[in-house]
C-alpha cells in the first residue's frame, strides 16, 4: 500500500498482486502498533513468539498443544501482557518464568504494589527473574527447547519464549506519505486527529495521544483511547467539529486473585511534570466488614500540595470481591474534571452494606490524603 498525498490516492495491492488506485477526500490512517522484538541472535527461532495479533495467539496455542506434558515457558517482559499471559499459562499447567529487566514488576504502578504482585505470582508458582537485557536466544542441547540468555541471569530453558516487551507505533505507511511523526515515532496529530498532511487523519495505536493532565501529546496505546480517537477522526473526516478530549491514563488488570488499577500520574511522573505531588496510601474494607466476604483494598492517592488538585490514584484489591475497576473509574472521572482531592468527599456515591460504606473507600482515601497535608 502506498499513499500519494498530491493526487489524494492510495495504491492498494489486490489478492492477485494487481495494484489499483483509490482516491479519497479524507484518509484515516489506523495501522495500529507492532510488537517490539529485540534485535538479538535467535529472535526468529521457532518457539519464540510475540503476542499481538490473533495469529500470534493461535501460534502460541498450537505450540503448547504440541509440547510435552511438562511444558515450560519463559515470558520476557513484566508489563500487563506478560503478566496476564503468566496467569493464562499457569492455568494450563505450564511452568512459567518471567524475565523482568529491572526486577520491577508491572512498572505502571508504584513499587509498593509491585511487591504485592510479585508475592501473588510466587503464590501461583511463577518464577520471577531479574534478568537485565535479553541478549540471545539459542536452541537447547536437546534441539527441541530454547534457552533465553540475558545480561544479569543464568540462561533459562523453555519450550516457548514469549516476548512481551512493549509495542511501537506502526507509522511506516504514514511516514512514507510524508506525515510528521512525533513521540516514540507515533503519528503527530492535533485534537481533531489531523496529521501534518492536509486531508490525512490518524487514530489509534499508530498515533500520539493527548494527555489531559500533562497537556501534551504522548504515546499511550490503549483500546479505550483508540476507540475515542477513531470516532473523532471519523467526525473530522466528514466535516464535523470532532475533538479528542484526551486520556488520563486509566488502566486495570487482573493478575490471578489480584486486580490492580491506576489512573492519572504516579508521584514520580507528577514531579517530573512540575507538580508538587504527595502520595498517601490507605487501607479500607471494600464494603462493611460486618457483611460477609468483605475484603481489604489498598488505595494510593496522589495530589498536588500547592493546589489540592487530584493528580492520580492506584488501587489494589481482590478479584471477584472488591470492585477495583468501578473505584478507579470514580478517580478517573474526577481527574477528567480537574477536581480537588478534598472535593471527592462531596460526591454522592452509592452505599448499602454489601457494596461500600457511607464514606466510600475512594472518599476515605481522599480524606486520608487531605489529613496528611
Ligand atoms: C494482548 C493484548 C491485550 C490488550 N489488552 C488491552 C486491554 O485490556 N485494554 C485496552 O485498553 N487495550 C488493550 N490492548 C491494546 C488494544 O488492543 C489496542 O490499543 C487497540 O487494538 C488499538 O486499536 P487500533 O485500531 O489502533 O490498532 P489494531 O487493533 O492493531 O488494528 C490495526 C489494523 O491495521 C492493520 N494494518 C496495519 N498496517 C496496514 C497496512 N499497511 N495495510 C492494511 N492494513 C494494515 C493491521 O493488520 C490491523 O488489523 C491490548 C493489546 C494486546 C496486544
């Protein structure tokens, strides 16, 4: 596929190899992202898999079905895809080792929560190895299995090596049309999802994302953001005044019996952005403790000491018990509307003993933050 912006046409290769030209009034590029695959010896060996497309998932499944009953897997990368896959593979009875470059698991949340995640992985038999950089993958002596070699650990042998070290924007098509690239090589877009080339728009994992708190574009590829950007790009393409209102970085993940969620900025990110952050952690029951099945939640609230503005929140709780995702969404809504931490107590949130407390845990955590100032 090739774009000719001057002629406003796209050359498309058909199934038989014949090329045909499609002309356009507006063109939306939504080419997504590509998994990052380290440029190291052995990365193309059979049994080394990325996990991005449905095809990748089916290839992993095929490999596992052909592997011996005592199958083992190495997962390179301790982000959400790597850790979700650890859970999925353990569920199939596979022995899993996670290679974590820095030793810091799931770096999208504070280390205080990383430790709880590490304990949860250990409880389910997942080995976590602080590995440094992955340097080489070789075939094992038996010729059937693979060995992952890294800078700070012994080689680890496995039937499958899953590489989940992040994604990069697939902006190659856009770049070939002369479109300006920005953060991390993602397509630079304005709030209407217009690129630098007239009549070409972009949306989703190939494009930059406007961050409401940071008030700048960054690269944060997520399904939630992609859907909104796609809608805005479509509106702009048909001449409506579409505007992407930006993200606040809300994410949630289930890891075995834990749910971890975050929204907004971590303390270190807020400081780097010029705020004066303070982060306070609180523990609260998810619902009234006298009602059966109550479980503890850990909530970390980050606010700006200078203005009292809410900057971010992280929550850790038990899957199937505490409603972590509902609660992080309350913080995400507050962040979207630039609320102060103390104003969280004014929100009229639902309460009955099986669900919450008269002061909902997000309010207790916000009050604990205000009390610490
Ligand atoms: C394993 C996994 C789990 C995820 N879980 C979550 C989650 O829980 N929550 C969340 O918010 N996000 C999640 N994401 C991220 C989410 O899937 C992406 O943000 C979202 O799919 C991006 O949508 P998109 O349309 O921009 O790109 P994609 O969905 O990647 O679609 C891009 C499409 O463009 C096609 N394409 C590329 N180049 C060309 C070309 N030159 N010609 C024709 N077609 C082309 C590609 O083949 C692809 O079909 C996950 C991603 C992965 C990989």
